[in-house]
């Protein structure tokens, strides 16, 4: 699927959070998600020796605390200049379970695209 201007803005939002908040080994990935109404939520991962939640899961929780239950598009961006990251397997499953029609922005910086989360899961 092609990228919309709102998708590019979402990547920029996640990138800005990564630059501002991912300055230690505790927070290495930022994520941003948008609702159909255009509301944007951001978050960072919480890295810990036990693992800790990924940025995508933190964003889901942030949206839920504000009463949002439908996310339309999500993207994760790595710290220290890393680009867009594909969600890990468990996050792909969480996204699919919570938001079956969510679009996930993936790909290299020069070829970003938004794809349905089901396309990322094996066997879908």
C-alpha cells in the first residue's frame, strides 16, 4: 500500500520521540499510532533484564488510558538514527488481536509502505 501524508507525519512523530526520549539503553525504540480521527499516541519501549514491553504495546496502553480503542496505523522507529522497524512477532500478534485491520508502516527509509498487519504474520 502506498504511503499517505498522514503516514509520513506518523513516521516523523515516532522519529521525534526516538530522538528526544531514546537516550539510554532503557528506551531504544519509539512508536506512534494514529486513530481514524487523526489522534496520535506515542510511546517508548521499556527495556529491562526481564525483557520489558515493546514501544508498540506501550502505545496501545497509552491510547487505552485516553479511551481510544481503535488504532488505524502504527509505526516503530529505532534510536540513534535507526530507521523504521518491523514489529517483533509477539507485537505483530498483539496488534492483530487488538486491531485486526491496523496498518503497519514498514520498509527501508526510501521505500516505506503501510501494510495490513495480517500481511506480516506467517500463515495469514
